[in-house]
C-alpha cells in the first residue's frame, strides 16, 4: 500500500497505446533529462494529471476505482484522454495500485475541478505534471494538508517490467484458487450488497456432496456464440446425459447484480458458482454422464483477459501458476474448447440477434480482448482443454465430439 509522498520505490506504468508497451517511469528528487518518447508524452500538449486509489479496505478500493472510472467517463470534456495507469513494485505480487492518467487538451479548468472534487475522498490521490525544458516533474494537485508544501518529484524513465504490472494482483482479486478466498470476498460485501448473503447461503447448502467414481464429466467451453448451447443440447440427447451449467440456475436471479460490480466482487461470484455446479456434478455423475456448459476455464480466462491490459503478450506466461486449476474444485474428465473464426462468430451473433452482456459486446469491438480470452483458455492446465473446430455444421461438430468422447470412454 502506498501513501501520497511515499512513491519513490514504485514504478509507474501508463497505457498510452494498448497495442504497445506501457510507458514506465519512476520518480526522483533530482532532475532527469527525458528522451524523446517521454518528452512527447509529457509534452506541452495539454495539462496532465494522474489519479490513484489507495485504500486498505479492498471492497471500498474496488468500488471507488469503478466509481471514479465512471465519473471520469461522464464528467470530463471530449478534449480529455483517459488512460489506464498503475503504480507497482516490479515482480512483487499484490503491489499494484490502479489508477488513471488524464491528458486534457482543452483550454478550460474543468478537468482540474473534477479531479479536485474526486481528491476530496481520502482514498484518492491526484498529481499534476509540469514541463520545464527537458525535465518533467510531478507534484500533488493540491496538498491535502495545506501546511505541507507539495514536493516536486522528477520523472525518470524506467525499464520495462518483466511481468506486465496487471498480472501482479490476479490471484485472489480476479481469479480464486480455492473456495474460501472467493467466499471471504462475498462475506466482506454483505453490508453493501445484501444479495451476497443469499448467494453464500446457497453455497453453504450445496457443499455437502463429494464425487466418487461415477460417469464421465465433460465440459464444453468457448466464447459466446461458438455453439456451446447447440452442442450441449445435442450431447444430452445422444448420450442420455445430464446437462448442467455454471453459473447454476439457482444463481440466475443474482447474476445481473454481480455483473454490475467491480471485478473483485463479480469474479468471486462466478467462482462460487463453479463450486455450486461442482456439487451438482458430484450428485448427477453417479447416475449418468454429465455435460457442463462453461466451468472454471471460462471463469479464469475471462477474468485474466479483463485484468490484463493491452496485448496478448501481456498475459501471464504459459506455465504460470495463474493458470492452475483450483486444488479444491472438482476436475472434469474432458474439457473441449469450441473455436470458430472471428467472422463466423460475428455472423452467428448477428443471426441470433439477442442482447449481449457488456463484456460480450466489448468482445465484438475488441479484437485484443477476444484473442486474450482464447489464449488464456488454451494456457489453463490440468485439465487442459482439447480444441474443437466448431465451424462445420452442428451435425458435423456433434459427430466430431462424439468421436472424441467415444475414443476416451467408449460411450
Ligand atoms: N455448427 C454451427 N454452424 C452454424 N451455426 C451454428 C452452429 N452451432 C450453433 N450455431 C448457431 O450459432 C448461434 C450461437 O450458437 P449457441 O449454441 O447459442 O452458442 P453459445 O451457447 O456458445 O453462445 C445460434 O444461432 C446457433 O443456432
Ligand atoms: N463459469 C463461468 C461462466 C460465465 N462467466 C462469465 O460470464 C460471461 C459469459 O457468460 P454468458 O452466459 O454470456 O455466456 P453464453 O452462455 O452466452 O455463452 C463471461 O463474460 C464470464 O465473465 C464466468 O466467469 N464463469
């Protein structure tokens, strides 16, 4: 956790262009000559500010960050660019503090006024940036304590981090590797989100069963509109199987509520959904084969792809512990990942013409995000997924999958 004024050991990353590396810098009390890339970005072209949220309560921190993102999107003028920015200690887990970098090219003081208002919250810290020849320094926008004089900290270029900063906080903030950690998050929310209590009650009620040696459990994964519903229905018929999904039906009334919450809370909700579905799988697989429409691969892949800004290269490297299956979650026997080309997927989405979740709508416009979700799916291990080309006709996809299942189980 950092406090305003204790920034020197930290590296700052500003995502000026999501297709390239962030711009990294540290702060130093002596002036540093900046080379061209930094001079351009910290140049005379507008007023520059950064804003960070620091707060010991993680629920409050997540909600403040989301609220500020919303405020910046509605309150600033069109002449303002807002970039994701973070501060972190290289390769130190959980050291990431998220924030924003604001470039205001307008001639008004609107952005400064908006930021001063936001700064009134004790968990928000705002800095402004000034140029002086080849140097650039940062100082607090207006010191919280007026008696204390604002200290100039000079921008000092820093080397690229080995691990993209956004990967540092994934564990237990975006992806949960055991049930207790996800459970704790919802428990901390019960005062502000009353529905959390009901979700936790459902979790408590469901967790009695464990799985013996039953029938095979086959999970079907893939981006929206890759044909999961079509295939899972067909498999249910042809294998005389039970069809389950994650999140389970009993969480449907709460889904919209948790989808509107920041990642920490939303991801904990989906994580718990997997444990409820696992309990159902445990019971049902004693009677018949079980087909599952989305499970932990979806929870982890979407969470990682959302948490990690920018390019596919920024994802945690293959083999990272972040792709490891939770130790206490039922393991399916087979996980199949349906893939289609982006063009075919868009065609199917359009034909279906139904409402999409905001995240899915984002996929459509955000090629980078789609690539990251697919790549994260493929990097998850033990169980890893088997890739199925889902572009042929529904009948052919079914046959292909039946063949894979028959080879493994003689069903
Ligand atoms: N193999 C296929 N070939 C062509 N269209 C398909 C195929 N599988 C599914 N579709 C169509 O694509 C759309 C999305 O399929 P759906 O099964 O609902 O995907 P998901 O459950 O993955 O979102 C539906 O309109 C469906 O009829
Ligand atoms: N097991 C699951 C299932 C969905 N999800 C989330 O739910 C979203 C997709 O769910 P969806 O119901 O729209 O997908 P489709 O059933 O439309 O394919 C993803 O954006 C994930 O963030 C999850 O995290 N874990």
